[in-house]
C-alpha cells in the first residue's frame, strides 16, 4: 500500500527549480532515506509531503492531498526538523503539558518512559540542555504520538556519534513497528546504512536512483582490484573508480560477483560510496 505517492511533483522559486517533475512512492511500513547534496530538493520535497508548501503535480500522503487537507494530515504525521523548534525558555514538564494539551494522540506515559532512559530533568529548561538532550526530548515527544508517518529532516545534525547511535537505536527499538513509515534526510549517511529499508538519491530536483536495500545489496558491488588486474577490471564497465591506500577500487552495477572475485576483494559498497559514484558522475 502506497503511503506517499507523487506524480510529476514540481516546485519552483522564481527561476529556480527545486523539484523538477519527480515521481516517488513510499509504501507503508518502510524506512526511506532521501539522500542528496545541499540544494538538491530534499527539504522542499519534505515540505510538500507535510503540506507546508504549494506545488504542481499530483501528491497524496495517507490518502490526503497535503496542501488542501493539511489539518487532516497532521493528525497522523510527526515531524522533526534539523533545527529544534522547542522554545528555549520552556521547561521539560511544560513541553509535556503543551503537547498533551494540543495533540489527541499523544501518550504522556510513553514520553515519560522515553525520558526515563535519559538524564533529562523535568524541571530543566530547554536552554539548560545540551544539543543531544534537546534532540532526545524532541524525539521523546514525537515518538509518544501515535502517528502513521514520521518525517525526519537531518535529525542528528551536529550530534556526536554516541547520541546519533542512541537516536536511531531508539527509533528502531521504541518506535518503528512495521506499521509505521519513516522518511529521513541526512548528510550523515553512514549513521543510517543499517536502518533503512529503501534509499533514494535526489539531485538538482530530480530523483536519480531508487532502490530497496535488498536490491542494493545484490545489485551493486565494489572491488579492490589487484594491480595486475586493473585493465581487466576496467573492461567490465565500472560506474566509478577511486583510489584507496594506493589500490584501485571499482564500483559496478549488476556485475557478476563471481567474475569480479577473480580480480580482487569484493564487497557491497556503502550508501556513501554509491552516492559519490552516482552524484559525482553528474557534476
């Protein structure tokens, strides 16, 4: 079942084309990583999905047209932006009171349970919390809302490795249950490699790659080629080549892994490596 479906989605700002007629589909119970360089159209796509900006083309989210039916849509959607919107003067207990008062699907006991795993005091003001703690608070508030769709825009930007790992662990263990759907954008691709079920690359307002992680792991191969095999490896048509520790690393799309194994050490590339191969080749 398609939770999000777009056909010919387009958005312009004056002469700047932010989304250039993209098609996309996100099924229920999936975790999609929307990956792209700065200015690629990621945030614009999210804003359209959330009903925060007008657009041309066809778009449905949870069966709603986001711009004209935003009120109905927001009952089933939660959102974390790259910059936390919690006011710095508010106390943690007041933030809990506020969300409980405005959202009918907020479960305060669940939020309290999430916060019990942190060092956040209910009496603390947001300005007294570290950036990692603010993100933990924001996540606790959002995960306690019984939403069908969670949208994350650079949720761990600026966090250290520990907090970032804790964030995604909480997301998988305490929130995701295969009936909910998550869409996440991030530059920290390595953090989400093992979290995603699907990946999508966007560049200059266009979708340039879409793949499930199951397909990703069987479709793409990377080989650290032995020096005497480099010409034979290049003859097989790699989509990218780079140097690592003085060795050539070649990346292939739909190549025979058994054939590649005769040329060097074969592995599945990281999302980051494939991103560089696909997007870098368009520059």
